[in-house]
């Protein structure tokens, strides 16, 4: 019996994306969060598809879904293919899920008995951090990087990670058993939608990821002096919001000039009266770049501008860094395999691109080499939104490239 074409495999993967999208806690939209009933249903449904493809299926101690095909002999180290099954609130239906489903299609197509390694497919949980605000829980557990303090983090209803794990049927004291050893792994490959417009603008279906952006997140504050809106002359105002607004504009300017990405997503003035000059302004900054050096240099410029401005305007400047994830470079040998896979689709000079978004590979890189295949997003590259879209033709090309990349790793192993 001949195996199904890539077109048929792509059609099946897209149909399954639709089925997973129906597993949601959000009326009229898609939301599937860590350790929820929808998470359990997604693992059960996807596990069934893994079993149909011949994989031995289990759920690990962190709630990740794992399927395994033995290679030329039992017990070989594994090449892992995967992505995540959880979503943001009001999500699209391809972010994460399509990568897991393409991995299952690859496992169904290859002759695993001829591979010099085992092949595993992983559907990670909690990549997004939607419920508990602490992203990459599943892949961090996979890499043996779970901090015990994370188990005490509550969701908005006061349910802690530990309690949610217990309710889910997991033992929080055994979460460390999800950790994998480097010697048991060959590497990690992930197919994922780009979540941006760069491939779309380039007119290319696929891209080879060279690295995953490192991010730093800050709570910024300008402290001035509150005063009566009518009674305080401009010459005597120490308006924290006006100064913060100048900093926000500077953040965009510096980001553009340095090729980094700076985003202010929250801003709030205090005391908040319509007839009161703001005395304090607090706002956020998410700063990303292709390299840690570029990101850090951009923040030095932002900090320097803000300090000079605040000194001139008679207000105080302060900041607190509450999140840091350094850049994850992709493994050169695995990148070459992804590139060879894209070339197998007829693209002689694949586009190389760095990921502006975070992915499970950032955590998995602590335990094995990682590489990623990007798939073009339509609709102006929009993602994390119901209008997220891909084409069947691009999905078929991604399946061909992903399978060819696995075979390229096998040839070099």
C-alpha cells in the first residue's frame, strides 16, 4: 500500500486542527489552558491520533503528551518532534497545534525501523502560560528545570499549580519525573506558524529558524508630584504621565533604530482623577532582539534617555526587571537538516529567519539541540487571534520539509 500524499496528510492535519479547536472553555472562541478539562480532552484526542500512527502513547508527570516509535532497535535515543497543545484566550487554531499534528503525520510516513534513533512526538502543555502566568511549564519540566516555587503559583481563582495537578490526576511531588536526560535525546525539531508577516512579505511558504529571541520585561515608573489640574501652572508641574509618554515614544524610536522590538503593553497613571495632574505613572516594557547584546544595548539607550529626561523634568525614574529569557540559538547541524528539508520542496535558497516569539525550544535547549521550521501565516501574519490562517498548500510543503529534515538528521547521525 502506498503512503498518503503530503496533500492528504496536510488535509488531515488541518481537519484535526478544527477538531481540537472545538475543545475550548470559551464560548464562541478558542481557549484551552494548562490542567483544565479541555487539556485532558486534547491529550486524549491527540493521543488517539498518535496511537493510530503506531506510536506508544503516555502522559508524563507534567501533563505533556508523549508518543514514541522505536528505531532500528529498541531503546535508542530519540529525535523529538513537537509543539504545544494549549492556547491563549480567544486564540487561533494553528499556533502550536499544527506543529504537533504535522509531527504525527511525519511519524506516520517514515519507516521508523530504518532510523538510527527512536522518533518521539510531544504535545507540550502550558507553553503560553495563560492560566498561571508562567510560560513553558511543560517544556521546562521536560528539560528538568521546574522550580518548586512554581507549584504554589495560583490562577485567578486561587487554585495553585499543585492543586490543579492533583485535580488533573498528577502528583506534583513527582513532576521531576518528566525530566529527560541529554544522552537519551538526539535533538528537537519543531514546525510552527511564523506568527508574523516576514515570510508572507517575502513570498515564501517556509523559513529556517536560526534562533529564538531573548526577551526582557520591565516594570517602569516615573514619579513626579500630583497637583490640581486647574491650579498648578505648567512651569511648576511635575507630570509623571507626560514624561512617561515621552519615554514610550522614545522606546519605539530606539527599537526601530536598533532593529529590536520594544512594546509597552500596559500603562496606568495615579491617582487617576480627571482633574488631577498625575503624580505617578507605571508602565511595562517587553524588549526582544535577535541577540542578547542587541537587546541589552537597546535597553541601555532607553534607560539613558529616560534618566536624562526625568532629571531635566524634575521627576524620578525607576525600573524593575521581572522576566528574562536569553536568546536561544538553534543547533547548526539541526538547522542544516531543516534547510535541507526546505530544499527538498524545491526552494533552493531557503529564507533564514529569527523567531520574534518564544517557543518550547527555548526550554528544551537546556537538554538537547533544537531547530525550527517556520510556516507562512496568511492574513497579514496575524496570530494569537481567531483570524490566524494558513493555506493547505503551505501545510503540505511543511509536511514534506519536516519529513525530509528528519531523514537528513538520520543520514548525518
